[in-house]
C-alpha cells in the first residue's frame, strides 16, 4: 500500500490517554487517530461534520476496518496519519490510511465509511462526490 | 463523606482501555466509571437516557466535578462505584460518589449535573424530582 | 461465522462514553468491548493480565483486526460480546468475536493477538497453550 | 482565575471521539485535553514523560481535580487549552487550566499532580523544580 504525498497528513502526538499499562499505545487509539485523519481529509475538501449534520442531516458511520499493527508507538511519539481516498461508489467511501513515525510504518488500514441520513445509509451526495473527484484529479496531476 | 448502603452500587472491572503507560488507571477513567454509576442510579429509579432524550428532549450535562484520588487501581481490579444523591434543586442534581476496591477508597467526588433541553439548563422535571425523593425517602427509612 | 454457546460471553452496557454526536456507538468503542471480551475469555481459562505481566513478563498486543459493522447500537443498549478461539500457532492467538443485541448482530471481527516479552513477540508459552487446548476440547465435547 | 499570555497554550480540535450522543463534548474529554496541555507545558520546560520514566523512574499522577463546565463545545470546534503553574511544593505540582473557544470560556480547573517513583509520591526532583522556577520567573518578567 503506497500513499502518495498528495494525500492528507495529520500530525498526532501520543499522550497518556492513548497508552495502556503495557507501555504502548492501545490498539483502539489508532482507530481514533485514523478517524481524525479522515476528518481532516474531509475538512481539506471543504466539508465539516457539523455543517453536514445540521445542514444536510448527514453523518458518517464506519462500515468496516481492516487494520494491521506493524510496530508499537509509545508516549511522547509524534506520529503522522496519512489518508488517501481509495474509491467512492454508491453509499461507500473507501480510504487507505497509514500511521507512521518518521520512516517507520506502525499501522496500515483499509476503512470503509458510509453516509447516513435518518438512520439509513444513503448514496454519497453528488456535491461531495464532485469535490472528492476534483481533489483526486488535482492530486493525480500534481 | 459517607455513602449509605442504600445508595446505588455498580461493579466495574478494570480493562486495558482504562490504564495508561504508568501502569495505573488513567485519572479520567474514574470520571467514566462515575458516569456509569450515575446512569445506573437513574436506571434504578426508572429513568433511561434514551427515553428521556427521545420522549422529553432531556439530556444531562456535568456542571462541575471535585474529585480526589486517594489510591491507585490497576489492570484486572474489580472496583465498586457508589453513588448517592446529595441534593436536587432548580436545575442542578448533586451527587456524592466513591470508587472503592474492597475496603480501600480509591477516589471520591462531588458531581453536579444539570438537565438540558434545547441546549439550555432547565428545572429538573417534577416527575424526576418526585421519583428521586421517593427513592431517597425509602433509603432513609431502610 | 458461528460462535458456539460454549464460547465466553460478556454483557456490556452502552454508556455516554461509548457514544458520539451521531447518536450511535463510536466505531472504536467496539474494539474496547471486544478487548474486554478477550480479557474475560482469558480469565475464564485462569489467566489475568496483571499476573502474566508481573510473573512472566508477558503482555498481549493486537496484531490485526478485521471488523465489520452491521447495525448500530445506541445509549442504554445491553450488548453481548461473544468470543471464540479460532486458533493459536507460534506467537499468534486468533479470535473470532461478535457483538450482538438480542438476536441482532451489530459487529463481527477477526482479531489476531500476539504475546510480547521484552518488547518482542514470543511463542505462546506452553502453559497457556495447554490450558487453551483443554478448554477448547471441553467445548468441543459439550 | 486569570491565566497570563506567557502560560503554555495548546490548540485542540474536537473530533467524533470527544463527543457523546447529547451532541456535545463528553465531560471527561476535557480532562484528556487538560492532560495534553500539562504535557506540552512540561515539554516546553524540557521534560518528556518517556525520558522522566525511563531515566528517573518518575511518572506523574493526578491527585485532585476541581473542574467547572461553563459552556459546551461541539464537533469541529477548535479549542485552546491554557496551562499555568500555580505552585509546586513538596510532592505536589498545582496547575490552573482553562479550555476556551475564542473568547468563550468552556471549562476551568485546578489540577494537583504528584510525582511518583516506585509507586510512592516523592518530592519533586530539584532539577524539575529549578527549571519550573526559571520558567516562571521569565514569565513574570515578560
């Protein structure tokens, strides 16, 4: 899995809250870091959860995650979350995400997200779709 | 601070998620444990957050916490959360709460909670008030 | 994926801490629930994280998770986590896990865990292996 | 409570993980934000938890928190955590902390922290003390 430089990146510092008694970062913390990464990916494309929710009644829900943990992180580490759109079709937005520390890959994941309205998965609104595609096209040209 | 036997108690097991790299339970985890304790206290009196929210538009928000940490907890500990109503006046419900392991006090707190409707603190609905008082009267007689 | 009745089950109540602003249970909360389920599975077989850590220098780390979210949970739901050993070979213990609410499947996952000593994955100690096998043999006969 | 401009500040974005089903930021999330703030305060003075732990066997534990919640935060909010040393004596370091959104105070807290070595509270090491005092003296002159 290669994530190009044009993808979104987010720096994440490891705090007490992210660790567990084994001395390492708790495995579920990576899902929180990756969710932050997807949120910033969306924000870069002009979308915020609050506006989507209050104006369009849209929230996102994770449909599936396939994550591999490759190396541990510890307190005070500065991590980077890399987020790339892998595809968007029907109701599903597919992301590829990495958590790295410098050159070391700590975790990699495929995450499928669906748009929800009134409690049901709905097709991704065309406006989102278009902005996603435009952003990806720009990335591809870069 | 003495919490009588008639108060609600909730057993809480310490898991990986509750600990941090120092090997102890993370300080904010106790606030989660106490919130669980208040939720069970409410449930025993016939109230559930979901019903209050969907039927009455009521949610609760914490207004203030004064917590002292007396001794540490570690992974696998079985803790007990004790919850007692200290008073309910206007919009504010005041709780006294303890987290203990056997005879050892680990944390004690005063927690003020307010009822919120449409984003604003509101007087505690009479129905809640009456059930709270009835429950306390029964406790006092026991 | 079928998880037999003999597998470990753990009841989990949904609290404020588990939900997010979408009104549903946050996706990473299921990983916490499942970790609780694996901990109780271990405890039933005679192992506790604290003793393993202090006596044998062993802690567990999650190596991979493949989780599918099938239906949402909300505040006050009473969930059940079902945990079954799918295999244990070399350093890796493979679990199959379900989160259900009554008859409804909310999430299902395959989780690979490794035993760690001095920061490195090690073969699962024979003592654990034997107790796991005994437990599984008993399940198979039941 | 006034926190001078010289104190440490940390920007914190509100993500899904920080909110609850009421639509607001969960009350215990503020304790996580403030712990991040104290960690950055320490880092600015040349200390990191990892080095303190591995080189000096020192970890920190929260002894007490008095927090008031003044206004709610919601998803996507950009918050600022302000952290000021209020005093350091014996084993206890006292902080005053604020969480603000622009000009609006959302939460304010007094947090007492102790240094722990081998499971016991110990006097704050002189080296920490001196660096804290130097930093405060510089703040006072500024």
